[in-house]
């Protein structure tokens, strides 16, 4: 059925051009391909549509009867194609992106702002959320994701890593025995993230590895909200380093087990596989990638 529609369009264009070669050129086909399409249409219909020799084409009775339908198909194709290209031109500089809310007060937003200033004609729709969105269902052009990615048909590029530290308020830690090993943290109050597992893998400077599991006393779906609660002595958290750095320097928060570290989280850009490499979406991805010289956000 779909092939017949293609053959009808070729037939109409050949008649319009007055030759097989002219119709082929107009459609960007070779003369041999256009001729083959015409022959297949005639074979499928069981009728001759054109009488042809080396110099001239003429419609048969059946060809004249079919031409109105073929022309309607050709007009629909050309009109739809032109309208689509016009819409594409008008939306070329529109971009819908999604990124973790925790990035809003980081240097990532600085780099994003630099992109916006460099491309003032781009209309950006930005979704800040720590909950992962379905980029296909929500028509998102580029999403920036923290952590491991599930297998999918989406394309991805690793951008940088996000170091983390387990921290707590000094007031909270005073209520518990001194913490000397990750195992001591399992029974302490934690603030959980709905999008993360309730476990942590620690690595000591001497190479020892310890994995703990814990049961949070409260869950939130936002990293900054979790950290804000931690500052109010609610529990332990493991935010990005940049989020707690100044509070640790002011001695309002304290790093727990500084000789033990957590594996930094990887940050990726992901996008639908059919986005053009010449699109503004690709430009944004490359700008962000090169903005992080050492590929670390700390």
C-alpha cells in the first residue's frame, strides 16, 4: 500500500514533467528508479498507464482516469512537506531541557546562563526536577541525569562527575557515640531520597570497602530539601560537595568519616537518537561538556 502511494507520486510527477527523466530529477531519483516505480504501478494495477518511446509519453485511457488521484497524492505530499519544513524552521531555536534541581545553585547554572547569553534567539523551556522525567513522553530534547543510566534507545554522553560527602549537623552528631566506621552509621537517622537506594558504599584511604544499608526516618524527592533538613538536625545526607562546602567551613555542618569516601556520581546528557548533530541541542551538550575543564563539579 505504501509503495503504491510512492508509485502514484512518481507517476504524477512524470506526467507533469513530460518525461521519465524529468520526473525523476524533480523527485531526486535516478531515471532507472523512476522507470521501475512506474512499471511496478502498472503491474500492480494490471493496466498500462503511459505509452512511451524514446521521444514522447502519452497517457492511456486508464492513465488519464488515474491521473486525478495521482495528482491529489502529489499535491498532498508537496504541501505537507513544505508546511513541515516551514514549521521546522520556526521551531529550530526552541529547546526543551530537563536537569536536576540540585544544579540550580551550582556552577552548572552559570554555564547554562552563558549558553543562553551566547544564543539569545534560542527559546528555552527548562525543567528543574530531581525526579527523572520520561523525555520521549514529555518531548524533552536534552535531559541531564545523575547516576547510572538504564539501557534504552536514547543516546548519552558522559559530562562530568559529582563528588559527594556524608555530612550532618554538629548538634545531631553530639547526640550519638563517636563515629569510627561506616557500620556505625547504619543505626543513625538518615534523610532518604525517593530516587536513590538506601545504601552507601564507602572506601577507606587504605583500600578497605564497607557497604551499609539504612532505613531513612524521612524521604524527600529533592536533594537541596534533604540538605536543608540535615541542617535542621533531622539526619545524615550525602549531598554534592559544593552544596555543603561553605557550611563545613563555617563549622555549621560536619563531614562524617573524612578518611572514607563515596564513589562520585556520573552526570550524563541524554537525548533521542534521531536528533540531528547540527541541532541546537547538540550545541548545548558540547558547550556544557567543554565548560567543565576537568570534568568534575565540586
